C-alpha cells in the first residue's frame, strides 16, 4: 500500500518488523501528538558570576593561560570577587561601594591585555578593549569618549540574546520543522467538506474529510521521519523568508562625532512592515534559516535589553590600553594633536560614574570595572590628572619576562604556542614535536633579541617560531613526506644563528 503526497513523492507505509504505535487522531492535518516534544525548558538564570569563584580559584584559572605576574593576578582576582561580595550585601550600602579600578604597569607583551581578557571570560561579562591613544589622533578631534559605553552595551545585548537563543533552541527547532512539513505537505483545508459533497452529488465515491485528515497525518509523520533521518536534506523547497522593509540608511553625525549617527532602519523598524521574500533552497538550508527566525520570534527583546543593561552596569569591564600615551605634561607647541589632558578629562566622567545615552536606554557607569594599562616608559602614573589618578586606586607593576618564563610560556599554558603549531601540522597528519634542548634554545634567543633590539615580551616568541617553522609550513604537504618532525637545538641554531648575530637583520626579521 502506498500513499502519495501532493508533490508526487511516494512514501512507503509498510510496517516494520517491530510493533508500530497507532498515531493519535490528527487535528487539521497537523501532528498534534508531537507537541509533547516541546517540553518546557527549565530556564536557568545566567548570572555572570554564577561560578562564585574564590580569589585563589580565579588565580588558578588565570595560571592556565598566563605565566608569572602573581601580583597582577591577585589584584584582579580580588576586584572580581568584590563584585560578587557586593551583590550579597544590603542595598543601602551596596550603591556606595565603588569598583577597585586597576592600572597595570609594565612593558608590552608581559600579559596585561591577556589578564583582562581572561578575567572577562571568567566572569562571563561584557568586555571591551580600547586604545586611549586613538582619542589623540589627528582626525579624531572631539571623538565621543562615551562611545566606549555604547559599544560595551551593544556587546552586552548580543551576549544576552545569544544566551536566550540557546534557551529557546528546542522549541525553535520544532516550529521550524512544522513550517517545513507544511511546505512539503500542506494541511487539509476545510474546503474538503465541499469537495466531498460535490463528488457525492455527481455519483462518485469520495473520501470523507476525516479519512483525508487521517491519511494526511500518516503521510506527514512519514515525512517527519524522513526529515529526521536527513533523507529530505537535498530537496528544494520554496520558503518565505522575512527581509528588511527598507534599505539600510545611515545618517552620519559631524566629523569626530560619528558614533551619534542614527540608523534609520532601527528607527522605523517598528512602524514599517517587514518584507517577505520567497527563496528556493534545500531543506537543510531552510532548516537553519527557519530555526533562526523562530528563535528570534520567541525571544522577548525587551527583557533581553533590560537584562543586558543591568549586566553591563553591574559586571561590565572596560580595558583602556596605552593610557600612558595620554599622560605627561601638555606640550606648549601648537599643532593638530588633541590635548592629552583633555582626553583624560573626557574619560573622567565615565570612570567616576555617569549616565550614558545608548540606543537601548540610559546606562550608568558607576559600577563598571575599568582596568587601564601602560608601559609608562616616558611618563609615570603620577602624570595623570589627580582626579583620574584617584579613580584608579590599585596600581600593579608587571615584571619583564625572563628566559625561564619563556620556557614556561612555550610549554605550560593550555593554549601554548608549541601546542598551537603542533595542532596546525596535525591537520596535515604530521607529528611535530620539540625536544627540551630545542625549547631552551628558542627561549634563549627570544630573551637575547629582546635585550639587544627592543623588549616586546612574549610576542617575540611568535616572530621566532614563525621564522623557525616557515619552511616546514610552506613545504607541507608538497615536499615534506615525513610523518614525524622533531625540532632540535641544532635545527634552531642552523635556522636562526645568522639572523641573531646580525643585529640589523634581527631588527627587521625577529
């Protein structure tokens, strides 16, 4: 016995050797019994600090990726834990507790940025890194410093929206599946009653509406089974996809105030009808698009924005790099450069606490954690204006990296450089390894070049390894047929000794 759909697809209805459960009575041709699959997901509150890590645990997590710098790790661990402590105390004093903003002092490449980045991942908080020097560049005169908070809020909304999408994923998949089944096999319409009556008048036997609905339901379940098995993935269907109701239009603000540009698409999205486009695509492609559409419909954007703003205000982290570039005495010479002291005074309101207007509403910066960093080779932290100094009460000096530190950086972290290159060549079925003497020689060369040319910290290891492995990476798999390559001390010396000896050459290559 065979059932045929309206698309002339023949579906076998032969029973398998096992017992087949009789499907329940359909409603309007749709598989109502499948709805129990939509089990209500237990919504777990995504608290940025839900792990409740102790300071020592935070340091232990940072140790997995950052070598040394114990004082800096200790300071940021305390700052992060204090945020959790603050949420546990009574509201009357909670608002009075200000964040422990930190200045990290040390040369480039010692781990300042990495510490802040890993801290943000640990707290699952919105994190943004900005260069303080960009506010002093020619062409950025009057650049809106508040754009930092706007971008941070955008990131926060994106994070919360992504988390909410995961929560409704199962339901969105079910709804997308129903839409695909409706396209493959449209449900029985009420007009079937009229058709049956007309057929009876003419003397023909016709299926009753109940029978037609039953057959439609059985066929729909067969389609569902094929869909789950992937047998319909390559089938081309026509899908209604929501598009933009109007083209993108951007109104730009004055020069230097580009962040206040107004996106007319966002402005009129609520009043302009959304355009629906018909697109032909495979079932596999349609499933991805429809799941995204259904997930977007299920998400309450008002609650997303509310939660995102709250999380940005309470847990947001802003990392201001190169703050030493805006420190120091103001030059008396007239020129196009922006006043460094002026940039500090622009930063002061958002660091000490103010309200910033974003497209999602007002965002208070009182409890956002600010972490600044700088080498302070020419200037010193005391060259900052006193008001800004007072808003960064904690100052931590990071140590320059030694040869022993380089050895640990190459081998110990979870994302160690040697492990990265080993993984890259593993994709070519080549087993790359480094012997102990080879690792020691790489570390020695890195320390020597840093001392002789310019100290760029651990970043020197990147340039040395890329130069060392250049020929191997280039000739694989065309010329190199070995399945195992061991980097020894002799190989390192042969490749790098001439470059290291030539100071001018090492300046350009390493």
